[in-house]
C-alpha cells in the first residue's frame, strides 16, 4: 500500500462546477489530490492516459465524448463516479452501490458518503468493478430520449446550401439512382427541389403514413398536395398536384389507393 | 336513428321518391285540388289523382336530372336544367294523364270544351307554380349543404383550438427543464459560496428567465422587447455557465421592440442554438440574434457557429414545429420559418411574420 496521496480527475464542461466539486472535495477529503480538470470527454481521456489518477469524477453530459463514453474507455483502470444534474440518468445499479453517482448541485452529505465508499475501496486495494453492463444500461437510458416520432424535418441540400425542410412543405419524393429528390414549397410557396442521400425506403418508414403514401416504386406523395387523380386506360393513373406542373405516375400495385369511395 | 343511417344519403329511387319529396308534391296538389274543386265537373278524387300524377312525373324528372347526365356543358347549371325540365314536362304530363283518364269518353278530350278547360287550367298552374316549388326545394338543399359545411368548419376549428391548447400545454411542460435548472443552481451556489460579486446578477438573470419561462396562459402574446429580455437573461445564464464556450450578441431595431409575437418565439430559437449548436461543440461558438422590421414585416435571425445540422437532433424538430404552429395560429399562413446550415459551420434560423404593434 503506497503512502502517496490518492489522486482524482474532475471532468465537467462548466468551469464553475469543476471549481465547486474541487472545493467540496477539499473539505470532504483533504488528503485527496485533484491532479487534473477536463472540459470534455476527450480531454478527460487524454489526461487520464497521461496522469493515471485513481478516481475520476465524470459529468455525464459533456460535448463531444460524453462521460459515459469516456468511462467505457477508462474501464476498470480507475474508480469512477458519475456526476449528473438530475437523477433521470440514474439506474438501479447505481442505487445498489455498484457504481456511484452524485447529483448536482452536489450536497456535502452525499459527497461524504461517496468519499467513504471510495476510501474503503482504495484502502482495501479493491479493483474497480466491471461496469460495462451498467454503462450499456446508462447509454440506453440516455438514448431513450429519441422517441420514434414521425419525421417532422428533413435536412436536405438545396443548391449549395443545407436546409431544414418541414415535411408539411414537401409535395412529393422521388428516388433517383443515388439520391432522393424532394419536391417542396420554399419561401412564399415557390416550388423547389432538394436532394438527400437517404434512400426513399428509409424515409418512407419514418414519414407519417397518414400524410405520405407510396404511389409508385420510386415515388412517395404528400396526400395534402394532390389536386386530382386521372385514371388512364391500362390500370394506371396520373396524379396532378396543386400548384405544380409535375405529374406523378401511379403504378398498378398502388392503384387501389385511389379507387372511388 | 343510428349514426350510420344518418350519414348515408338515400340512393336511387329512394332518393327520388323519398317521403320528403313526396310531401313536396302531395301538399301543393292537395291545395290546388281544393282550390279548383268548386268549378270542377269531375270528381275530387279524379282531380287530385291527375294533379298527383303530374306532380310525380315532375318529381321523377327533377330527380333524374339531379344526377344525369353526369357531366354537363360548362354553360348549363344543373339547377337550371332541373327547374326548366320541371316546367317543360307539365303540358306533356297533363296531356298524358288526360288521355289515360278519359278513355271512356265518347269524344276525345281535346275536342271537349270542359276537358280542355281543365287541361288549360292544370297546365297554367303547373307552369306557374312548379318552377317556384322546384327552386325553393333546391335552395333548401343547397342551404342544407352549406350548413353541413359550416358544421365541418366549426369542427375543424375546434380541433384546431384543441391542438393549440395542446401546444400550449406541451410548451408549459417543456419549460424549466430540470437539467437546466439544477445545473444553473449548482453554478449559482458556487458563485455564492466563493463570495463572487457575480452571484447576485446571475441570480437576477435566472429569476428573470424563470419568471418569463412559465408562460402566462391568459396572455396570447408578448412584445419582442419582453422576448429580448428573456433571451438576454437566458444567454447571460448560459454564458456564466460556459464562459469559454459561449459568446453572444443581440442587435434589435428600436422600431421592433413593441411588435407582438407569441411567447417564447425568440427563446425557442435561442435555446435550440445553445442546446443543439453550441453545447455539443467542444470549442463552443457564438450566437447572434438579429431583429429587424422592414416593409411591415418582422425579420428575426438567430445564428450560431456551433456544430451545424449534421448531427442527429432529436427534439430539434418538436420545438421548431411547435413554434411554426404557434406562429401560424397567430398570423395565419403568412409566416416563414427557415433553418439552414451556414459556412464554415453553424446554423442560421430565420423567422418572418407580419409586424403587428402593441397599441396601449
């Protein structure tokens, strides 16, 4: 067992909070030496590799590499404590003590509990627990925020620029060899065209099926943009759009959508 | 009457000779028959019968031309066809009914003075009355259609209102995110504990933000000057939290200060710029807010030099979409919401809507 002082790294994108934790730690654990302060996950990793602290306090939400991703890289090589603004990210395993977390604003009492646990582990020369499982759960929790709502906005190239186009402004989508063409209403309702790389099939899966319908192998139309549909003789039809000259083909397999009620 | 029964209009013969329509024929026939009766030589039943026959023929013709032919030449309105046909068919129908009902006459009815008088009278009244009856029936039909339209609009509007209310509620829920609040409070406490002179002003900004961040549901709009104060408070708080990663500037035309807009209009864009542009960026960036008035339109631009549009941005869509809805609720369709990437990196969000001033 070494006599050297235990060392810690603090990572948080907000400078005042790094300062706050440093100060609180100084009071709760005077023997602890904070040897590094990182502004983001990438810096935390770099500093960790260089300085090899015993303990890392990692803010969960950081730009670039998050606290969770940095934790994954560090693995069992240090004792890890997550710091988070609210317990939404806390997983049951955290509460069971397998992995410690602190809620911001950090309470002195809570910190001293965490400090006791760390001191125990260090003095018993216990290795840091394997937390890959917990990290997976945490990542999942963080990503759950991506609710599968129908797509509302599409990022597309319009000429030289990249723009966000509301799906309500889209008249139809047509797939080309490499791109999908988006026919949309721009400013003042002027018809325009944009291109994106996402294949039509993928887009169709994300679009609201109450608003968009596939009418042909390579065409998806916004139902609100249809002016009228004219059926041709041989089991096909043509869709005429409001305010546009384009005529969209309806293939046999989709003709049933336009049968009269 | 079940809802389904009410929804489907009767088809075919049921429609043409439905009870409602029969009534329209029978009642005038009844009245006319009673009117004519005094001077009539034939029996009442016969008179009534003849009148009803003519009426039924007219009704059938009216119903026929209601849907046939499907396509009319442009210059012919369907109602004209229906009314004209109802009139034209009168003499023929009366002639037919007379022929049918005077089979036993020794002399053909056309040579019989009494019969001819009767024929003439029926024709006259038929020609005079029927067009009016037909037109009033058509009018009632059209106004019935108009009523249903009005109801449909009413329904659409109340759905719209309900959506607006839901928008507001979502807005309420979205405000004062715990993440933002607790992080900020943690920062403020540090300032206080370390005796920093900044503490008080930062608390002031936080209070200003919180007070405005809970929208007052009774107030449908705020002025841009209130929005600017709110946005300034928010940016000051964020700058305090990440001084090395956020710079900002606000440029507002004086003339624009009293323009009305839905609450949180500016804040939505600025929050997006911070959350999706600056915060994910390791070096951070700069946010510029510009508000101008030109030619009766208010132009707002929020520019950031953050990570740009290439990242996955869940949640970006909802805030912007809600903003668009609220602007459309307030100003109709004459609004522009445009978000595009800028070079070398970052995003520019532009809004445009008609300028309406607050008149005290």
